[in-house]
C-alpha cells in the first residue's frame, strides 16, 4: 500500500507540474500577442567590429521583451513561442520597421550597416517584401546598408531560398547565414546560397584556446569560408585571448560580443557610433 500511495502521490505531483507549465505557456503566449499588438516590445543594438583595427562596421538589431508583470523574458523563450503561434512574420516586420525608422539615419550618416534577423519563410512573403522594399525606397537607403541574417532551424528548400535572395540582392540587400556551426546552419546551406557573410556561432567562438579547436585547421577553414562569403563574423567574443587568436589567424574577420560591447539601447548605440567614428 505504501508503494501504491507513493506512486499515486508522485503521479499527482507530476500532473500538477505539467498543468502549471501548460498554463504558463498559455499565459506567455497571450501576453506576447498583446505586447506585439500594442508595440510593447523594444530593440537593442550590438556593434560589430573589424578585428584588424577595432573599428565599428555595423550594428545588429535585437528584439527584447520586458513584461510588466513577469519582467524580462529571454529571446530563447519568446522567439520559439512566436514561431509556434504563427507570429514569426509579424515579429520580423516589427523589427524591420522599428530598426530602420530608429537607426537607419545613423547608419547612413556613418556609412555602417544595419542587420536584422529573419526566418527563411519571410523571404516568400509578399507582405514582408513590400514592407522592406517600401522602407528602402522611403528612406533612400544606400546599396548594401541592410543585412538580413538567416537562421535555418528546420532545413528547407535551398533552391527556393536562393531565388528569393537573388531578387532581394537586386535591390541592394545583403545576406548572412547566422549561427553557423549549429543545427541546420551547415556547409550545405552556406554553399547552396549566395550569401555575403557567415556568422560563426558563439559555441565555436568559445572553443578558441581549447583543445577542441585545433590551430592547424584554421588556415584551411579561413580559405574555405572566404571563398564562400566576403565577410566572416565571430559571435560571442568575450576574452582578450579570443581577440588575439582572431588577429593572428583571421585578421580580416569581424567580431561582436561582450569583449567589445554589450547590447545597447538606441541612444547609447547612437552615441557610441558618433564617439568612435567622428
């Protein structure tokens, strides 16, 4: 009887935990939908630096959500949530619209680029295309100022993606493969698409200086990546050792991470740009 009683109690506890988690997910979804509808989300900006001379070359716009009751919600929570709820396109449109309206004048005046993350499915959307191309025309955005970062989480129609990318490139939009080295962002993807930039995931950057990343492999990797894309960006650069390593083996690459700068609210990003480039 004791065993049965313990089993029943354990089952009941598990049931309650599962119900609470389901209720939490439902509550988060509803609150995120409301925040997106009311534009109660915000953007922060992280600078991207050239390794060789430490000069700012651009900024990545990143979405943030601070719920009035729950506080800061991680993008690792609300981005998958938005995809499950079918809101990914709306999220992309929010970021594109606000990033361009907020920051494009700073980018144009200082001849730096502005990058935004998109889902591959956005490329097939007429709504997204009309919005982006409309903003490019409205703000007279120079050629190659906008960079779209593609993160492929589920595999996909590479040939179809390439066709869409080529169309956008005719309007001066550049493309990057984000988070290279994780999930589906692999060599098959970067070789199939005509991208301008490859962003090395922070999980690989963090291996710098460890036995898991052999120094003798780097020259070959460098030549391979440079044959595919014009720029290589290392994400998650946090230490002097990593910077020294990149200066030695990848001097023509780029970097972003806490070593250079944390993510910045809009006004701080503008001030940093003016201070360092003027």
